[in-house]
C-alpha cells in the first residue's frame, strides 16, 4: 500500500445538527469498544431538543475521558434511520468520500496505536480530555480509494465469518438450554422405549424442597456435593506483573479475559463463577458464569469449579445459567458470593444413566462450540494484523 500521512482534520468536518423537531427518538451511547449501543442515561424530564443528530455514515465520539480510559470511544453509524447522542459528543463526517471512505477511517480508529496516539495528545485535566484541534491534527495514511476498498473488503470478510460463527455459537447454546430444560425441568428425557419420560407414565416421587414431583431416584442436592472447587490454585497478578509475563495464555477475571500471559494454572474444561463485583448477578438474579477451556490463568475474582463423577461441567453450566442466586449475595458496597454460599446452591440431578445419556448429546455440541470460538480468536488476530498493516508503507 503506497500512502502518505495526512492530517485528519483536512478530511472531516463537524456536524452540529440538533434534535430541535424531536424527529429522532432513539438515544444511543458509544461503547469503549467503538460501537453504538443503547444509552443507559436517565433522560426523564430532559430537553431532548438539545441532543445531537447522527445520520448514516457519520461518526460520533466522546473526547472527554481519553486520558483516564486510554481509549477514545468513537463509532460510525451504519443505520439508515437517524438517532441522537449526548450533546457532549462530537458528531462529524467525511468531507468527500471520493478521497476517504468512512469504513476505512473507522478501521483506522480501531487500531490500538490510534488510541495510544490520541492518549499522548490529551490535556492536563485529571480525566485527560482530547481537544478537538488535537484530534483534528492526528495523522493517518490515505491510499487511493481503490486500495482503501480492498482493505475494507478484507476486513469485512473476516468480520462476516466471525458474525456467522457467533450465530452458530448462539444456536448451540440455545439448543443446549432447550435440551437441558426438556430433560431436567420438564422431565421429558427419553425413557427405555425412547419416549418422553413424564408424559408416558414415568415413575415420579414427591420432593419436599421443590414442592413438586421429580423422577424416581433423582436427588435435590448442593453444588458442593457434585462439584470440585479449585479456588486454592488461583493466583492474582498485578498489572505490572502481567506486563512482565506477556504471552498467549488467557488471564481471566470476574467476567472475561483481561490479559494474556506466558504461563497457566489450569488446563481443561471448567466453570468460572464470579465471586465479587457489581455484575455478579443480572436483573433476574442469575449468576455471571463462564464456560472456559484450555490452558489459562485465573485471578481471585471468580470461583472455579469442575464436575465430580458423572456430573459434567456442561451440565453444571446449563443448570446454573438460569438459577436465581440473589439470596446468597452478601455485601452492599461490594457484592460478593463467597465459596461457602456458592457450594450451598441447590440443584436437581438425575441418576448416572440419565447423565451419561445427556453427556453423550451435550458434550459434542460444546466441542463444536469451542471450535467456533477458537476460530473466532484466530480471526480476531487476523483482523488486528490487518489493522496493523494499514500503517505500513511499501
């Protein structure tokens, strides 16, 4: 790609159209990962005529906290319908798309190096705002529109595959939950004749704790009796320590991967159960859990459990996914689910034969799910490589 660096401000212009006629009804914010999302702001009683309009192929950004967040939230609208954003945001568009394509510019904004450069130009405010003039003075390579389109097409090809994989992953997760519900909630697992158990006269017994009938021979028991907690192996690392251990193995926190380092503590399929933080349960009281696999490190913000005996981790994941655990959360300022309370969660389990049959169906599905997620990780790495190549001149 033969290109020369140009001043961003020479190719974009601010737009300050306000929602004076209240034609836009949808209010969006900007995620730190650079996409528009539904706003969480409380706008009851707010004058919405002062909010800014965003049209298709226009950008919006929040320059206020770049120094604090080390990233500049910025997004490109691909929506055909106009929407509004906070009056504090900047809205801008490309002056002439014959010279600079919106999608190409958005790719440049997604580069780690762009955020690093923007952070370097922040002001002395405690939050580190990025002045508009400093933003406009940032530079980028602008090849020919044809070359820009080739890069955009390559990026979109990768993204489309990721999106397809995500759809397949969602379908597998939905199917797993459907099978779990059919077997362990509705009790319609196949009987010895291959027919639904409960509706075909399967033997039932009364469960006092659940106040309903369950299949004969089943047990309502605690999580701690059917799983093994491996918290004793956890070892939190400071950011400084992780900087010295950069590598390929995921370093998990309470909700997700937070870093990659050169060593691991665990190897296999496990269930992570968030221990503390504001989001350890959702609005329904369901716990924040993650099905993880492979070699990884874990800090002390998630419990880690494995199945015991014929109880698989895939069963535990589907069982806990829709279990209300709000009654075991402690702490007001810092919500927490300690190990003892987690182990006391009650779940319904079947006999060994039922679980063996369930595992024969569910484990291949999760094997496929892991393959799709592993492929997505590789595709994301290819996307990063492509973004990195944008700055190289041949």
